[in-house]
C-alpha cells in the first residue's frame, strides 16, 4: 500500500483506515478510497484548490490580512472621532467622502463604522480567519490524514467565505450607508429603514453576507468534525490528539449547534423587513405613522441572536486556547500540564457556553428570574476557564522556555485572558450588570478577551506555523517588536476604558460632548486613541514581516521548533496527500518533551515506545 | 495634501528602518559576529525576552495603579438610591476579589516566564499532571464563585422583585422615542392610563405618549418633558415604554437601567435617597463639577477667541440617558432628573397639566 514516490504528477494516493475504521467496515486495514490527482493548473493550485493547506492560506490572507486590515482601519477612524470630537480630519475626507462634510464625521456613519468593525472582527477575522486557517492547516496534518474528508466541500466553504466578505465590503459603499445598528443588529432599529438609513440596503447586504457566511462556516465545521472522527491515522486515539485538534473539533461542534440559530434569526428578520411579518416588531410609530406590525418582540431576536452570540465568542476563543497549549508546550520543552484537565475544560466550556446567553440580556426586560439562572451558569463557566489559566502557568513552571515570537504571544494570551476574564465575573453578575450594561466597561472586557486574547492566539499561530505554511521563517526581531509594541498598546487602550465605563459613559456614542457631565473623560479618550494608533502602527510591522518572509524569509527546515506533533514530519515542500509513502503511525501522546531517559528533549509522536521506556501517558 | 505628506513620511520611515536593519546586519558581518540567522530564539534572545517579561509585569502593575490613582475621581459618586448601597458593596467586594486574583496570577505567569527562561542549557521538568492540584484550583475558585453567585442573586432578587401594588409608591412612565424622553405621572389615582402608539395622532399630535382617552385612569396623567422630579425617600416604580426602537433608560447615579421595548412595558423600581441639592454638596460631586467647569472655561476661551459665545458653567444634575443604540442622536437622548424634598415635589407636580386638559 505505497504511493509512487517518483516525480510523476499523477500521484495515486490511498487513504488509509485507522483502527477505528474497523467499526465502519468489516475488513482490517482497508483503503478508504483512492484519489487521483491530475497535474495542477494555476487555477486548480491557487484559486479553486481542494488542498487543505492552500485553503488555509486563502483563509489567512482573506480573513486576517485583508479583512483584518479593514477592520482595524475602521476602528482607528472612529477612535479619532472619539478623541477629538467633531474635528475635521483629512483622513475622514479621503475615506468617508460624503459622510464627512468638510472633514467632520457624520453621526450616522459613526454608528455604521462601529457596526461593520464589530462584524468584520468577530466573524471574518476571528472566526473564519482563525478557525478557517488553523483548522484547515492542522487537522489533517496533526491527525495524520491525507486531506479533509471532502476537499470539494472545503473549497466551497472558502469561496462562500470569500463571497460573503466581498458582499460585506460592498455594503460599505451603498448610498444610504452600511448597516448601522451595531454588530448585534437588534430590531426594530435594524428592521426599519425609516428608523435609520443604514437599515435599508446596507442591512439587506449585511444579512445576505452573513447568511452566506453561516453556510461557509457550517460546511467548514462539518468537514472538520467528520475528518477528526474518521481520518485519524493508526495509533492516533482521541487522547493522543494534540490540544489544537480537541479545540478545533469542539469548536466545530459548537458552531454546528449555534450558527443555524443565527441564520434563523436573520431569516425571520428578512421576513419582517421584506414580507410584512411581525416576529420581532409590534406597536411601532415612526416618521409620523403607526406601522402595521403586531405581536412580535425584539426580545425574541435577542434570544435567538445571543444563542449564537455567546457560543460564538467561545468559537473565537477555543481555537486560540488550543493553539496556545501547543505553542507553550513546544516552547517550554515540557508537556502541557494537565492534558486531561485541559480536555475536560474545553468540553465543559463548550457545554456551558450554550446555556449562558442570557447574560447579554439581563436588563432586556426578560423575566428577572432568568437573570438569576444566567448569573449562575455564567459564573460556573469561569471555573474551567480558571483551570486552563492555572494549567498554562504550571506548564511554564520549571520549563526551559524558548522565547520565539509565537511563545511571547501565547504567554500574552494567557495574561490578557486572565485580565479580561476576571472583569467578566463582574459583568456576569446580573446585579452589577445593571449599571455597567452597554457602557465602555463591556467594550473593555470583550476587547481584552476577544480582540486581544484571541488575536494573540492568531498571531502566535501564524508565527509558529509560518514554516509549515510557506516553508520559510518569519523574522524574529520584527516579531519581538510587533509583540512588545502591541502588548503595551493593548493594555494602554483597554485598561483606562474600564474606568470610562464605570463613570457611566454608554457605548456607541458618536460624541460625549452632549453631556457636560462627561467632559472630564475627554483626556482619557485621547490617551486611549493614542495607544490605539500606536497599536495600529505596530500591525504594519507584522504585515511587512509576513509579506517579506513569504518570499524572502529564511528557508525553513522540516521541524524548526523541535515539536512532537505530526505536522512537522511532513516534507517542507507541500504535496497533495501530505506524506510521500505511508502516513506515519502514532505510538505516543503529543507531549513527550524532556522525558527522562530520552536522548533528545523531545520525542515525536511517530517514534515507537523504546524497549526500556516507561509508558507514562496514554 | 496633509494625507500625501503623512503617507510619504510613513513610507520614508519604513525605508529608513529597513536600511538601518541592513546596515546593522552588514556591521555584524564585518565584525565577524557569528550571525545566527536561523530566526529561532537562542539563549541570548531567551535571556532578553525573559527579562522583558518580568518588566512587563511591572508595567501591568504600574498601569493598574496609575489608572486607579488618576481615574478613580471620574467614577460615579456614592449611590443616590436605597438599593445602590448594596450594589456598590457587591461591586467593591467583587473588585477586591478579582484584583487579588489578577495580582497573584499575573505575577506567577510573568515571574515564571522570567525565572525559567531558556539559558544556561537548563533542563525542563517532565511534569505531566497532578490531579490533586487540579482539584485544589477547581474547588477554590468554585467556592469563591458560589459565594459571589449567592450574594449577587440575593441582591438581584431584592432589587427586581418589588411589590408592584405598593400603594405608597409613585408610578412614573418613562417614554422613549427617537430621540428624547418623556415622563408620565399616574396622577392622583396612581394608576397609569392605558396607552398605545395608535393614539399618538389623536388631538392634533398633542397626545404625545399615546394615552387611550377611553380609559379613565389616564385622564389625570401628567406628561412632562425636559426634566422630571421625584421626591426623596419615596419608592418610585418606573414603567418603560418605547415608541419606535429599543432604547435603554439608564440612570447611573441611582444604579438603575432597564431597556425600553416597543410593544412591551418593562419596569424598574428604586427609592432615591439624596436630593439634588444634597448631591451637589457631596465632596466628590463638587470636585467633579469644579474639574468640569475648569475644562469648560478653557474651552470657552477658545470659543471667545473665535468670536463665539462662551459656554455656561455646569451645575450637577441627575441624568436619564439612553444606553441602547437607537439611531442618529443616540448620543444626545437625555432628560434631567431632579430629586426634591416632598414639599418641593408636591409644589412642582401640582403646577403641571393633566391629560384631561388636552382632551378638552
């Protein structure tokens, strides 16, 4: 059962069964199927590729480099407005056109900027850009599979994502303005163009883009789940999987459970907007007339939205946590501490994430009893999160820490995850939420855990797996500069913001100058903006490093970080089917770093247990 | 023009950094320094980055202390409502707990990053798991969280489960619309009349909150704009309505907030404990007013220089603001709240017109 190792482009690759393949068929050591690969054209190699490694790169470039750049740029625009309200800026003139008469930002476009920034960052960068890139790159390589279960669905999933990105960007240019009801797009504001101009064509395009995005995400998740269950190589039992795979696998399951609910909310909203239904609307008087809607409730939308919305933030965070586990273990030359506890906490977080959504709705008008229920479940979810943080710290203890840029970002993730997570304990308490709901305290919290923590996971993953993606190394000194400037700016932006929120300043305010009461917050807003500009500039260092290293970076060896996992046993040059010859078999778990009695400070998973070796882990 | 120049400066700066890097590499080569261009961290890197990690811990502590020192003064003054006192107590206890956890965990994280940095060929300790340790740091946080949960839930229940039929309470409707607030008092019968948006066009648009004139309870209702008054030490039951989209009635000094939902009547209750006059004398409030007036004075100087009118000095008032995104003027949807003595309140409310006068 060997593939031809010669240069013949018609490589015949056989998918090999795992031990568990026995469950699916009666025959041992069966071929699953044979895949013929014909010679690749430019189109089939770079554009409509079915190879998971190319698709990973496509997600990375579209989701992170392109959409991320736009998302950050949008935030810098509205931060300028907040620091120097109603001032005239040349950048507003250039980028906002008619929405900045004489260079002063129009209040309507402020809300649109905030909306699209949130939408792009949460969905396009941190969901597709994070999961799409790393699940695609790592699942087949780390479990020992030739490719995803369905290369075709994988390709479709990326191109749907591309289409949805294009539509979202296009919505920025419609005449009445893009969607402007916040990334949470609550009706009635998002349902009625009469209430806000962005709720016309802008909102329609937003809904179409997100519907396509959900389809893309579901196809991707389906592929990841099926691949992890069915295509693990011989010896790769579930408890030998690296934590990255556990994270991506569980994330995909949460996605399959929760994204359809967002789609249903979007469909019902489309029906209210265009087909006269009243799912979310009732008793509304706007622009001088009573609208026909009767019987619906905006609170229903909130339930449907947040049923996705909360798991969504764990869909964002779990892959980042998985990536961090991997990178910290490799760079500590030590096993990740408490592997099974880490798996259990991933599962606990996943389960609990589906029953906490109401903490976004404490003062929505829903029955206060629900507030008690959701406070209870929300503070429960803090427990597995705390366990993870302690396990990371213990992994560092008595390690042999190698500070590659990926490691810096992983440690940075743990730091900001703790800071942001702790303020979540304040917000998760329904009582305390009363006075800080919809203030900048919330904005500070979710940016620390999502915008910084998960983003660090993304950066860590890029630095760490760049050699695997492009066969080259990123420049480490530029990586160090990127990390430290970002880390300092991140805390500089979001620490003070907590105080602004506790001072009573609501979010999504175009300017604070309508209230003399908030005049003494103006200085703080300037400091926040200055740090934000610094943070934005630091990302240019990353962008330069990334693009330059792609073409001119030092050529990478096969396993530069001396890691134990399977992806580093594949050749540097990408090939369909990932390994020439047989897929390696696995004999041990993924964390034999600095194991006593071993010659090297790491033992790859493919090395059989030695004659006198003690079997300490599964 | 400025855009072009800024762009040019950024590009030139980028080129400068690139060239400086090139020069640095050339010099290293010339000096014969063994150039490690593997882009993999070596012991020198580990040493430096490990030390920077510890320095970052100091940075975190400094930023935290600085923010508390510099920004505590902008925080809300003491609560002006009865339930605000247990609210603030719960807030500070929760903060104490999380600040304690933050201090310890950040210290361990960054100290270990420094102490175990990969220098001097150190060997890592193969430590895979310890179930007792896991138990300890699962159970202890669980206990702490349970305490917070119970405390929070009891406080929440006390705040939210109020007696709606309390005859001693004053019922006030807060009516939200794009982009202003109106308050409707229930009048002598202390019962708000039925209302709905479909009555808004009655009486040539003077029926500004859509009272249903067929319901006698509404005839003595009083609608006010710009500001509403409440008597100190009396329980107020707020009923919130919205005319169009979601809004949120946020009254931060009273630790009160509730969404206003079209098609639904939501409610929140509190008892104000400090009159506006008393609050103005509060030391924190007075200091804040001073700070604000100094800023306004500075801003006024700039305005006068431009030939415009100076700003009026600011006096503290309680505020009702909107805290749920509601469109263009979301940032300026406010109403003044005045907490009066009972005598002043009675005087104020008796000077207002009831709905019945609109019905003539």
